[in-house]
């Protein structure tokens, strides 16, 4: 299970912290409960690097990409974005792959 915490600081002159927790698992659409990285991109998508592919989350649906979609390996350890807005993945084979095409 993956747990995401976000901290919102609210208030005027005072610090009021509100902690939001969201849990995602296989039953929500992740291909695995083993998650190595979480990345929020400039377009608002949240990406999850797992041992069974990379997942793009739009706030409602999970879309899984694997070697069938162009990844060099299904184990994704790190996710980043370059200055052109392309999403890159560090896989088990130590190569980076440009973001897969959504078919």
C-alpha cells in the first residue's frame, strides 16, 4: 500500500497545519504495492514508479505503462521531468526511457 501525505499551512499570522493522507493500493489501480518513486509533473499528473511498470494518475484513474508501451524495463526506480516537459524513467536496466505514448 502506498500512503501519500500532504501538508497544508493555513491561517493569518498563525500556523495551522492540516495533514491529508491518501492510501492507494492494487485495489485502487496500482499494478503493485511495491512503489519506488512518486513524481508530480508540470501538467498535474502524479506518476508512480513500481516493480510492475510506471503509473500515471490524473486524479481519477490510474494508467499503467510497461515494456509493451516502450519502457526499457518494468521496474522503475526514479521519475523526473526535463525542461521540455518530457517525463523520464530510471529503470532496473539503468537506462532512461522517454515517457510512453498513451495509446
